[in-house]
């Protein structure tokens, strides 16, 4: 196919804990079924979405989509609560968080207990991705990777990028403050990217000068529902919706700005050498899930979300 007919696609993966197993399913289908009419030129992600974006990106860097597909499966299979004790702890964590909307429970700082979960996550990521090799794999024309986090003390949004990526950057993006201690990197202190860009989107466009090198489309793998059917009334429903709206805030702002720029382009207010219209599409989770389930690592739940992601992505590809 003529390269001028190939659509340049950037994929942005929203964060959302265990719900991002859905993202893994989506990416597995896209890696498996996208043909030469679409080229993935960039990925971004926050928190669990950052992990999924990383694994898919590494497969693309190696020129092996099947590797990316397998890494996504392997991560979520191994991250699931499979052993009896792990499953018991997982059940307790999810149940306690569901009770918070009904009764007063003590809050426990992540600084009060060992960082076992972070150590396990670090080891798993390093087994799947050889971070030291990344600088040798990234070259001109490679797809980009953007990882979102926030610097706690300054409040500044931070985006970590491909070739210089370290496992610490992924851990920073996933440092949910009520579960993990802040991540210290080079004198800075980071929390989960859910507090900044969820996920990074504008950098797909703002960091590229030539319009022809920018994505033609940005596909958002969206975890938090944009709309709900009914007014939240119970305490737990209110907390769930607050979490969803907060998670969508920066994303909706960035999409609104892209749509505004598209309007300016249509009015010929911007130079065509630097700007082109960009279509934003959403691949939405679309299940009615509560906040507590974002902490659920049960094997059955993870498998259900991944299968749902694969099915939704197959339906999505019929529309593009």
C-alpha cells in the first residue's frame, strides 16, 4: 500500500487499576488484526494503561507484534491473584473498599507497611521488558511512548518518554497514593498519573513540527465511563462517580482542545505545514463497575475484562 494512504494512529491508554486488563485485551486485538492501512506511530498511558502501552510498544520496537500480544497476556496472568493467600488478601482488599461507603473504617498509610507489592511489580516488569536495551531499539521512525505521572511537591505534570525509559518511570505512573509510597526519581517525588494527564494525548501533536508526521487519528482506550444512566444517590455510588469524573477531567480537556484546533484548521487560521485535522475515537470499557473493582486482581475478573477488551476492539475495527 502507498504510504500516503496509510493512516497514522496514536493509541492513548487511560489508567484505572485492574480495569486496564480491558486495555490489554484491546491492544492484543489491535496488534493482531490491524493491517497495513493503519500504522501505530505512538502509544501513551497512565498507571495500568502505562503498563499496557509499554508492553505493546516493546513488541512493536522488536518488530514482533506477537511478542507484544504475549507480553500483555503474561503480565495480566502473572499479576492476577492466583495463589490461595494472594486471593484471600485480594478479596479482603476489595471487600473493605466496598464497605467504606457504608461504615467508617480507619485509613492506613502505605508508609506503614512493607513495599512488597511494588517489589513484586518491579520484578515482573523487569522480567518482561529489558529496559537497558531500549536505547538501542529506538531509532528514527520508531513508534513513540509517553508515560504520565505527576510530581507531588510541585504539582507539575510529567511525561516520561521512550528511549530513556526506566522501570522507575512506570512505577511512578502507577504510584496510587493510597496503595503505594511516592516514587523518588532523580530528586523528584512522583504519584500516579491519574492526577495529571490520564492519559497523555496532546504530546502526540505538540511535540511534532511537520503536519505530515503527526497522527491522523488518536484512539483513546477509555476506562472511566463518560456518562452514567442515573443520578448517584448512595454514598458508594457518589464516590464511584467522583472517581470517574476526576479520571476523565484532563482527558476531556485535551480532546476539547484538539477539536477546537480542528475548527481553526477548517477556518484556515493555522498553517497547513504544521497543522492537520486529527480524528479522535474512543474505545470504551462500557461495563458498570465500581471503584473497588479497580483493585480486584482475581483471575476470573481479569480474564473477563481481557476477553471483553478483545471483543470490543474487534467491533471497533469494523468501523475504521
